[in-house]
C-alpha cells in the first residue's frame, strides 16, 4: 500500500499546484480587468477633455469674431450717421444760400445776409471735409465762387477789373449738381442702416 499512498500524495500535490495556478490566473485576470477599466476611464476622460477644449476654443473664436463684427458694424453705422448729418447740413446751408441770394436781388440791403450765407457754406465744407466726398467739396467750392460773383454781390470796383459775373441760373444749376452728387454718395443701403440706427436711439 505504500505505493498507493505515494501516488495519492503526488496526486494531491498536483491538484494543489493546479489550484495555485488557477488562483494566480484569476488574480491576474482580475488585475487585468481593473487595469483595463482604469485605462478605459482614463482614455474616455482624455478624449472628453480634448473635445471640450476644442469646442471651447471654437466657441471662443466665434465669440471673438462676432464681437469684432459687431464693433465694425457699429463703427460703420456711426460713420454713416455722421456723413448723413454733414450732408443734411450742406443741404440746409445751400437752401439758406439760395434764399439769401434771392432776397438780395430784390433788396440790395440784404447783401450782408447773402455774404454770411456764402461764408457759412464755405466754413461747412472746409471743416467737414472728412465726411464729404471730394466731388461734393469741389462742387461746393464752385458754388461758393459762383454765388460770390453774382451781380448783386460784386462791387463796381471788382467788375471794372474783369471780375467774372455769374447768373442765378448758374447757381441753381450748381446746387442741382451738388444734390445729385450727394444722392450718389449716400447709397440706399447706407441710408437704410442710418435710419434704422437713428430710429433705435430715439426715445
């Protein structure tokens, strides 16, 4: 029977060895599962953070561009508004000039009023040249010269030295040219933007 006992001991020893290996395999598997879970969670976190960071940068870029666009539009509207104000002022000055020139033709004592109107128009287009086109400025200069050379405003001493004398028809034609040029300068799109801006600022 000694052989049987030795055989049983060997068998038990092998079974113990197999059990140990199975236990080690289970432990390794469990450790591998834990590491895989940690690795998966880490990868998911990294990918999620990278996506969030990319989205944040894109949104920040969009916000910056939107603010830049809003600033540009606001500046354009402000410039358009100032241009319109200057052109309206020129229109009023020309209307006042034509009225003053008509009065001085009927009443020579109104010469100072006409001279003041000419001076006011001169000051307007020289001080507001930043917002007036070169074409309008050139036409206004010609209008001021033509107005100052009307017979009712030219002194006798000036006429004696071949001072050119203009007619009221010349002045009216010059005013019409300026009005047409101002309409070209102020496009309908600009006028629409200015009108919208002004209506929004009115109480």
